[in-house]
C-alpha cells in the first residue's frame, strides 16, 4: 500500500545483479544471495512496517467516514 512495488523491484534487481557480478571466482551463488539478503532485508522490513501502518491508518479513517 505504499506505491513502491515497481521501484522496489527495480532496486532489488539492481542490487542482485551487482551482488552476482561481484562474485569471486568459484564462489557459490548462494554466497551472493546471502549478501543480497543482508543488504536488502532491513529496507524491506522497514517498508513492510510502514505499509502496515498506512493500511491501519487508512482503515481507521475509512471507518470514521461511515
């Protein structure tokens, strides 16, 4: 409910591409994926929390308008 779906998807793709490109020789893909998760998880958690707050506020506002 934040309107950030497309932008977040593009950011995720860019970060993932960079993590894979920076992979050292013979390094497993799983190591790059783990770095990707560490890099993106704090932002995604904050976005989910923000979205939940917006949704709750919207529901309260909508109920008050009835």
